[in-house]
C-alpha cells in the first residue's frame, strides 16, 4: 500500500460496531498514534499527521477490547488514480515491447498497484463491491493485467521523483463519461434525465460503484483516458460533461478527505488517438476538441490545473486489439509525465504542450502566387514543420456564419514556414472574403506514426488539432 505523503495527510478508514472506539498507530521510521475515534454508522475514519515520503511502516487499527488489524509494508508517497475506458484498461502485456517492460517490474518495488473490480451500482456505495488486485508490489504476473498507461506513468514518475508512487486503477472498457459522472455533474450539462443510454451504462453507475468508494482517500492527482464511447453518444455535450466531471471529482475527493486531497488536484488526460484510417467521420476530431472545453489546449481557463497528452500521431493500423487500441502506450505515458511534472509538481522549463497558434493573419506574399491571400499562422513556440497539402483546411462559405461539420472544407497547403510561423494558401477558396474558418488535423486519422506536419522544435510534442472560425457564433 501507498498512502499520500506530506504536505497532505493520509486518511484511513474502516468498519466496526457503532459506538466502538478505534485508535490507529504507525510504526516504522517514525511513530504516531491517533486520538480515539468513534465508529458511526458502522464506519470510523482518522487522519494521520503528515508523513514524509518513505517507509516501510506498519499501520495498526485497534478496536476496543483488543481487536486489532495491522497493515504491513506501507509506504508514503504520491497516490494517483487512473480512470477511463478501454485504452486505460489496455494491459501492460499488450503493449509494444511488453516482455521487456514486464521484466522491469522487479526494479520498481516502491511503485505499488491496486485495481478495483468491475461493478455497477444504482446508488452511491461507501465501499468497493470487490477488489480485483489488492495493494501489491509489482510482479510480472500482476503487472501483465494492470493498466499499461497507469503503470508506465507511475514508473516514469518514480524515475523522476525517486520516492514511492501508488497507482489505483478504476476503469472499464466501452464506457461513456456519463457512467463515471455523479448526478450533480450531469445536471450541469442537462444530462441527468437522459433515457437513451446503452443499457449497461446508465448514468452514474460507475461513479457510484468504482469512484465514490474511493473518495476518502487522499490523492495527489488523477489521469484519465476516455472519450471514444462519446464520439457517437452525447458528443455535442462532451465540452460540458468532461470539465464538469473533473470539477465534481475534485470537489467530492476534497470534501470526503476532510480537505486533504486538494480542491484543484491535478488532472491529466489523453486526447483521443485514432480509429479508422481514411474515415471522414468527425466524431473523434470533435471529441478531441471538446476534451479541451473547445480551446484546443490544456490547461485553460475552464480546465485549470489539467494537462493533456496528444495521441493522434500514434496510430496503430495493425493492432491485433483493433486500431482503436494502439499499442504504443510508452509515448502516451511519457507525454503525460511531462504534463504532470509541469502542472502537478511545478517544475520550471519542462515543455509539455505542443505548438498552438497565437494569432492568424491574412497576408499577400510577393514571392508566391499573385492576388492570392495567404494565412500566416504564428505559433506560441518554435516549430518543426514537414510540408503537407491537406493537414490544414479552410472553410469556404459565402455566409458570414460559423463553420461546422456540414460546411465545405478545402485543403490549405503549407507553402512555407519560419522558426515559429507557418504560411498556408487560400487559393482553393476565392475570393478571400469566402474564407470563413481554418482547422488543423481535423480527421479521425490525421497522420501516420509520429509523422504529423507540425511538432515542437525538438520534434517531441505534436501540435494539437484546432478549429478557428472567422465569424462569431455557434457552429
């Protein structure tokens, strides 16, 4: 087990007969003993004094009349919750170079893993119905069935932090965000009465059974990989439902832990990867945009203290688990760790966001085709650019109205670029007054593996997709 280290204080809880008194003691590098607490409605809860990273400790809960329970080999470090659907469930045994990764398990005895079993409930539960994997020191066997993104994130963070990491996996494949959201969060987005949910995934059933029982736990943060199931289910609401779920989780964990889990704990997420090569369906591009509350980047004003790993440049056409489940989870986890280091741990000078436009200006270029207006895209950082005829598209419309999926979008070829600028042509939409919008990488499968046209100068971080309308309003 890993309990949250200082400056936060770990919360412990358990069960007993009403009215009984419980005390908890800690023995190891330091000793602690809590004041007596009384069992109320069958549950007792104590908050330890802050403990620095390290261990091992024994934690003993003593019920009056000398009934005791002792947890051994307890470490203090940072506890991260890993949630979402099948790409978070995706096992370490399924990734590229899985045998090499599994063989490393013995190197990381201070990264501990825990898995909640798959269960649903129509009401909020105080305890998990079942535990799939109790807190464990990682072995090849246990790790083979553990979430790859969760594990890789944890052991990469351990390499950076050099103290214990606790990983709590609570996720289920094929699930929409509505099942992971409380009724409070759904109400904010007008989804509380939705009757069109798939029978197995009614509103809040996984929040009730797989998140609510964890709320007392003191967390450092959470990472999340989900959204595929919402590409064709309440897709248009995801720009509300995802930020609302984050806000609600933060509020609920903060309150249930007695204020120990931060009210704005860091929340990282993976922007959707790819599904069907050559598809013209805009479900995945729309969800990618909605994952950022329609801003294109994270953190942003609506989603503070979040961080995002772009994954649209990591397709896997030959994945035996279907292309919707790419096997390269190492790059996904690495990009998440960059965000965590910057946002959760406040490291300075850790690049974690790909290039994003600062401004877009129409210009005429003497060295290019006369009478053609070009769009000069100025990025917020230096860029590495590969030519492309169609990664950028412009909306060609005779109406001064916002563009959407039903609008006419035509290619805007990259003509030239500078250290932090890209110039695209509008020649396929004449006259220029008809150019009503610009978008980048707005496809299910926008590029081949690590071959999108625009990256950070280092070539490590892909530019995220974006859409910008010339005329205000709702598309």
